[in-house]
C-alpha cells in the first residue's frame, strides 16, 4: 500500500475480496505473529554470536551463560576485571534479555487469543504502548536517581580486622564527603571479612547509591616491585622472617612491615588509576581510624605561617633539612641581609645552621618550632633563621629587576625540568650576552598544562647552585594563597551537621577563585592530622539521637586531642583529584601513604592554620588499639606505649565532628540508619 491510500479505502479493499472484519483481524494477528517469531530468531542468533565472539564481550556489555547483562566492561578495571568482586547498590539490570523475550511472547499470545475481537487488538496495542512508555519513564527516573546518587567523591580503603570501626566510617563519610564510590582491599592477615557490612550498604533495600568494589592482592600487587624485589602474596608471619626480609632488600625492616608498606603503596596507586578510568574526581586516601573534617577556626589554633622574615632575622631560601646522629640542621641560600653581610656571608651565599633547638627529632621536623616553611627556627649557636616558602614566594613576590651581579634570563621556557633561555650580564659565568643556555633545575614540579606568565621576575637556583634572575618566569607550582587569604577560606567553612559536604566546599571555593581555582586547590591537597586520645568525660553532652549510644561511636566518645602541629599527630594524609592527573602519574607504586604522588603532593607537612581540611585520627580504647593483626601488632600490644600516646593527646577538646550522627539519621531515616550502623563499636573476640 502506498501512503496515498487512505485507511478507509484500505478497509474497503479488504472487503472487496470477501473478508469480513474478524477475518481482517485474524490476518493482521498472523502477520504480527510471524514478524515476532522472526525477531526472536534473529535475536537468538545475535545472542549466540555474543557468546562466540570475545571481542563483542570486551567492547559491549558482558553477557553471561544465562543471557544476563552484567556490568559494562569499561566500568571495570581493565587488567583485573574478572577478579574484582563488585558490589552494587540500586536496581539490578539482570535478566534484561529474558524480560524482552517474555514481553514479546506475551504480546503475540494476547493478540492471537483475541483474534476475533478488533477492540481487543486495539486495547492490547494501547496497553503495551502505555507499558513501554511507563517503563521508559521509570528507566529515565532510575537513571536520573542513579546520576544523583553518583554525584559524590571516592575513597580507597585498606582494611585489617576493621569490622567494628567500618560501619561508623562508612556512614560518616557517606554523609560528609559524600562518599559514593569505594574500593576496599582486605589485608590477607585479617581474621574477619567486611563483606557482610559492605553488602548492607549495597543492598537494593537500602538503596544508598554507594558503589563498592572489593579487591584481593592479585588485583593490585605485582610479583616484582619497581626495584626488582620479589613480592610474596598472602598473610605474613607477624614474628618476621629474616630470610624474606633479606630478600626484600630492606635491612632492619621486618618482612611483614615491608610487605605491608608495599601493599599500601601499590593499592592506593592502582585504586586512583581505577577511579581515573571511571571519570571520578576527588579521591580520599585515609585509614578506618581517620575522619576528614572541615578545618574551621578555633581558639587553640597555632599561629599562621609567616609570609616574610621578622625584622633583623636572615632568610634561608631554597632550603632543605639534613638529619644526622646529633640532630637536625638546615642548609639554604642566604637572603635578606644588609650590605654588611651576616657572619661573613652575603646574599646568595650558602649557609648551614647548627643543630636546631627542639625537644626531639620529630619536633624539629614539624610543628611551630620545626623545619617547616613559614617558621623561624633557632639553632644551638643562638642564631634565628626564617625558612621561606619558596613556592609561594616565587608566585607572590616578583622582582622589578635583577640584583647586582646576577645574570638575567630572558625568553625562558622549560623543556622537562631544564630551563632554557637567553642570558644577559652573564660574563662572570663565562657566557656572552644573547647566548642560549640550558640550566638544570632541582624543582620538584615539572610544568604541566597551560603555562601562565607572571609580571616581573624571580631569582632561582640551578642544580649547581648558580643563581639567575628569570625575567618572565613560567609557573611550576600552583599560585599559593597568602596566610590571610587562607584564614578567610577557613572562616567560610561550614560546620559538620549543617548539610554541607566536602564536595560542596571544593565546588564553592572553585567558583570563588575562578580562573586559577584548579591550580590553587589541588590536585593533591595535603591535610594535617590531629590525634584524639583515650581520655573521656563523664559529663560530656549526649550527641547521639535516641536509639543510639555515644559510646559506640569513636567520633562521639572522644573529644580530647593533642596540641595542633605537635609531633604526636605524625604526618599528613591527602585527598587527590585523579581527573587532573595523567595515567603515567598513576603507574607503579606510590611514594608513601602520606605523600602518594612525587610531583603533585608537597613533601613538607601542611601548616594547620593554612589548611582547608584536617584528618581526625582516633587512638580509641586499648581494646580497639590492640585489635588489629597487622605488621605492627607487637607494638599495638604495648600498654605503656598506648598510655603515652593517650597523655600526648589530652591537651584540648572540641566537639567539631560530633553532630554528624544526627544529620546522618535525619538524612537516611532511623530504620535504615539502624541497619547500616549495626555492629559499630562492637569488638568481638577473634582468633
């Protein structure tokens, strides 16, 4: 029939060959039935071809032996996709092929059954169209809900006998980050499995939208590390194996501790790489006894780092500390001294301090008196020095012209970490004006992305300590905020429990800083830790909602903490925007758990008063402290060591974090919260 033939004429034509209305319906039903059967046959052939063609499985959706659609392969980690135990929340997509077959068959049977009733045909077609529309609408709504639930941050978590802590950690970060993607690796020495707890969070009944993957060692650990040392998989004898330690190439370090650190470093790198492949952004790298918190302004905060040296105090630029048996010394380039010089030294000369004056070695490396940028340190010779933040200085303090005697570099650019430019006034280094030279640098950061030009110029040292004035320097490090600007950021931070999240802060600050936001914020944010001890208050205000007890939650139970920036807090943790890293940055093992990335994370400890976020680190009860069966179990069984840590972490108190539980219960509902938090703080006996 052509489009020109109107429907009424078609009906008359069928009537002209002697077919009644019921016969017309029968013929139409038969045609539909034949088309449906042919469609099913083609679908079956295609279905078989999917099973036979591995390339189709790799590039499209995975189809198992029952014809069930599994997760898209590109959403799985490429190298170990089949080994990952993926746990998903939300609506299942299994049985899609079977549902389509059953749906087609039911339509056909319905039409044949009512072949003598034209109204039945119309009703069935209308019902199926309505069902399809409803299903499409439902799928669209489900997709929208999934997208809403997916908007959140990610985390990498290595666990070992952490089941009593895990429910609280999950609930807190689900509420505060908000955590929506998690990869969990279980230490092979763990005597318990977190699977039952994780299954709760990903069950369809809970519908949390939290996506969780569980990894085994085979999913992230190579057989040989980047230094050629063999890595033995499986649980480790905590007593240590001297021969294995020798094979590991680490003198004086037990095999268990060496393997534990290797496990940490490879896991966080592989985990970040996986999240990058899945187009995730910020990824949190902390432990189960640690909680990220807004670092709001408090009365006991340490002083802000200094932007410049106090009057009369010489500055050390491009400095580094050196450890020795006798103590800590700092060596750098002297600057900011008068024309008369300083103890026989002038600007640009190298200067090494005497041993720094501090309580112990850790106190010399961090804290308000340690070798940290922005501090004034005092040595045993009675001399004070200001330690300049070289990265911030080069961004914030451009010089109008070169100092006397310092060669000028014009039209400079970087080739890797080598600075190339045209030199002028370089006679004292044997160079003619206009000569092109190459300078090897000791910068930690190679340039990345679009390079921006700064007005004015800066002094910088080559690897051989030769000083140059770079007339128009290219940025190597994101522009740093002044201490005053950072204090303004901290004053804008929300309180825990008011509905704002870490993601909200990162997005709002990105909007606030505009063009330079991504450079100013990350891609690796170092966060100071604050140790909370074991001291409890009997008269502490109850923070848990009805039906819950403060004593079951470490974040509600303990309020006393150490002095901020004191050595008891140990080293920093990080949150990393993996979307701004290249895949090459995520190969092999991480530097360490505190500084995972060599070229993006600062090695020096972050200043407490200049940090967006901090990480609360909980000592917990001795029962909890000694619960793990890990490489440091012997130390964890030391009650004297535990008590000493508790005394160090009893300096001041706060309630910053404690309102979170009420917010979580209000958000998910009491019944769901009771299920998700079941077992929190319950340290069962393990053998």
